[in-house]
């Protein structure tokens, strides 16, 4: 089999993924007591996530796969970013939402998303020779942004984690959600932030793998920033939180990430995957 991305495989994984996400999101939104086992804080976030999955993630997943099928190779960067976002999101559904009759579907979505992204990584991982031309200004800015934002969030999470750890107490955000640990801290500190940092380093070292990962990481970041911002607004509306700072910060970061995404997607030399 050659190293080209399989259009048929991308489409055939996207369709069942979209269908299953629609099912889980619709049930979560339309069933009044579906998240009754969760605290008010975590229930509000779960409902907000269902809304984002249904009205933002599914359209992006299907649109990007159809555009790729139509020959728009840059659309695969969007598809990869959406798939990465689904892995992140459904890790949280499977490990941090109380067991319910959708648990098996959560696992299927997580599995399909994970193997789809692994397939994509395997297809592009061989392209790691040094690129000889100078970095474009948008790519250089994107690389530095990845390094800075990953280190900044590492510092932010450590500020939240270390003092309670030394005092042998539980952070307030964990108490309010009723969880054993914060899944966002787990995924970010272990996988997400190192991945963003390393992508920035690969770009700065002129590695094509970094160029190919850049649009995926940016799409993932835009989706995460939109998600966090909308959840912060929803929690404020429902009286769970009174601090609008997070929503404001995420709007700024989401706008900047979107700007970078548009800039680098205009450069076919660096972002052509298939």
C-alpha cells in the first residue's frame, strides 16, 4: 500500500463517528435526568460539551472529510485536528462521567478516533527529513506560539496542583465537580501539552512532520478554546461560576489560533499532507 491517505477510509470512519456523536449528544441534551449522577458543575459542563459536539464538531468532521474527498488536501489538517479533539473529549466521557447506558458508545467513539489519528500519524511520520528553505513568518510565529502556550498552561496547572499536593488537600475545582481527579490536568500534563510543545520544536527545526501537524494542532486548539469559552459562559448563566475571565481569555486565544490557522493553511508547501 502506498503512503497516500485513503480517501475511502477517512470518509468511512467519519460517517459512523458523526452518527454516534449525534446519538450521544442528542440523548444527553434531550434527557432531563441523564446526568443526574453528576454535580451541578459537572452536569453543566457535560451538557455544554454535548451542544458543542452536536452543533460544531459533527459539522466540521463531515465537512472536512467531504472536502478531502473532493480533492482539497488541506482539509485533512482540519479533519486531523477534529479527530484529535474527539480523542481528548471522549477520554473525559469514558473516565469522568458516571457509568450510563452510553458508555459502550463512548468507548467506540474513542476507539475509532484514536485509531484514525494513529493511521494518519503513520502515514505522515516518514516525512521527517530536514526542510531546506527558511521558515515562513506564519510558521515561525506558530511554532513559538506552541512553545509559549504549552509552557504557560503547564505553569497554570502546576500552580493549581502543587499547593494542594503539598498540603495533602483536594483542589477546589475537583471538589466542585465531584471527581477523583481533574481529567483535564491528566490529559494536558501527560499528553496534550508535551505534544503541542514538541510540534513547535519540530517546526523550529524545519521538520516536515511539524509542518504537517501544525494545522491539526491549531484546529484542536481552536476547538478547545471555543469549548472552554462557551462552557465558562454557560456556567456563568446557570450560576455555577461568576468569573467571566476564562471566557474572555479563551476568546482572545481562539481568535489568535484561528488567525494562525488561516495564515499557514494558505501555504501549500508546508501543509500538503496527502
